[in-house]
C-alpha cells in the first residue's frame, strides 16, 4: 500500500506537484502520500514530492484541488492528466 496513491496497484513513480500560493497552506495540512515531502518556493508556492503508483487515481484527486496543483512529473502523469481533462471536456454539452 505504501507504493500506491490509493487503491490501484502500479509501479511507483517519482511525483512532483507545484501547489499555487493560495492553496499552499491547505496543502501543507493535507496527507497526499506517506512519503511526501514539501519544499517552500520563493513565490509562495509549494512543491510536493512523493513516490507512488496509481496515476489515474492521482488525476482524479487533482480535480478536487480546482486547478491549484500543477503536475510537474512524471511525464506519464502529465500526459494522463491531459487525457483525463480532454475526456472530461468531451463529455460536456457544447456551449
């Protein structure tokens, strides 16, 4: 379980997220993963690093942060997040 983000089992990746300055305080109080580390940035943002699998579940979790988290790595997660956003957009009515 320590190698996963949630319930999905997958080989672990080195994950890096950048949390916007407005959400940094909330993120510091959130347990994303037991292996997480935080790095304060000069602009007030926060880097969150951890090692885990479960990339799809990470994408779903990122939606709950309303765009406050930017995926910096791994590249597989960046691409999967783009795909999930496009699938979500395609499911919306035209307008």
